[in-house]
């Protein structure tokens, strides 16, 4: 395959950035690529791109997302800044002249996709959540193909059905075996292994509920092993007092741990849901009620429908509810078979569309 020139955007959160990483890693296996990436200044994509793809041309954009409710007067200034940004993005894209632009959504995608469309650059979009985000929904008409992670997303889109491709959400591959993961965190292999996380910033609600559960578990005869990402140094120190818990404020890459866990307790972010489905792991999902369009709840229900999920709403989260859910999920037998790799579906369609 000839050397590809590709432009990417989509960031601000790991949920937008990590699928792009998975696609780019797979794309590099086909051959050499020349990458231009539009990041959100100061966010995870901007901070991580140099480490993940040191050869990439990085273009940080100073942008913010729309305020809720959408009719907020302050959104007028935000939309104006996006229009100004679009002009500078158009200059960079025209100069770089990519074979195509791939977008994973988020507010950074709006000026970038608009600029690419005006230049006649082929646009491909991926949506991670079950409810299509505001930017992706608005930009869908510009996409040659629109990839979705959940079948129910189709009803949110007003574009021809043949341009919507159910791909699933791309995830990074696991690099370590379960034995290597347990050794890395000094965990006992004999007990069921449970991973706890509350998103990249952690969750006070989840940390508090698990602390109460750990206290009760300590007095019982049950033997479980936990790896807990708290999002906070003080919480990590506090929970480390339990002999069966390894707690950290932040764990650089939880993919390997999730891939071999007997159970995962987490929020309903798109990346975590995708990893659970891809690796066929079971999860207790506590959706964050503040997520846009309540998408974490809908993500969680999708996992529940394939037999891998157990949903607990935040207002119902108690140590007793956790105890019931953990016991049920550890005993649950599943017959779930992960589908074809999402990155393969996405790249097969793009490369065929572009005759590459």
C-alpha cells in the first residue's frame, strides 16, 4: 500500500481519543502513514499524542464545548470561536492535503469536519456512544460513511442507511497475560479478580460505596481481589489499608487488567463498555447521571442486553446492592461471543471506499 496521508480529530476525553489510537495503530500495520492530528489544547489527546505517535504533526486547537442547556446565551461566543477556528483549520488541511479525514467526535470535530468538507476531503466519522453526540449528529451529512458502536444509534441519524456501518467501538489490544497483570500489581491469582474504576477522574460516589463494601467484606469469609483506580491520591491511600485491595489514584493503562478481570465495576463510558464487549468481560455499571443525553445509561443497557452487564443507578448504589450484584455476576454464565474486530471493519470499509 502506498504511503497514506491521513488527518484525524476527536478528543478532549479518552472516550474520543482511544478509538482513534486503536485505528491508527492498526493502520500503521498496513504501511507508513503521514499523520496530521487536530487536538484539544491541554486535553488528553494533546498530552498523549507525542508519546503515542511521535511522528505525528500535532495541531492544538483552543476550543470549548457548548454549554447546557443549548439555548444558553454564552453559546453564541463559543460558536463564533468555532467559525474562526474553522478558517485556520482549512488552511492547515489544504496545505497537508490528506487522503481522508477520520473523526471520532467531540466539539473539536465541528470546525475540522466542516473545513474538510468544504475542501472536498473525504470524511469518515465514528460514534462511540449509543446516543449520537451533538457534534456527530450535526456533521453526519458530511460523512461518506458513519460508523456506529451500537445498533440503536441508527435511529438518531438522518442520513441514508447504506452510509451507516455498524462497526463496534475500536479498543486497544491487551499486551499482558493474566499472570503478568497479577504479578505487576502483586495480587493473588487464586481469588476472583475485580477491577474498579470511576472514569479517568475517578468517582467519589463509587469510591465511597466500595469503601463500605470493603469494610463488610473484610469481616466475612469471602475471598476477592480488587484493583481500584480512585482518581484521587487520598482515596488511594485510604483504600490501600484493605489487604485484598490494590488502589492507585491513576493507572496508566487498564486495558490489560480489564481484559483478564472476572468482573469490572465502573461508570458507563463508551471505552469501558467497548472493552468489556470486545474481551467478553462482565461488568457492574453505575452510569454517571450527568453524562450528555444520559448516554452512559443507554451504553450500560446495551451491555446488559448481551448478558455482560448489571446496571445500578447512582441513587441505588449501596454496599448491599453491590454485594448482591457482585455475587450474581461472578456466578453468571455467559455465552457471549465477541464480534469481528471493530478496527478491521472500519479500515476495510474506508480502504475499499477510497480504493486504497
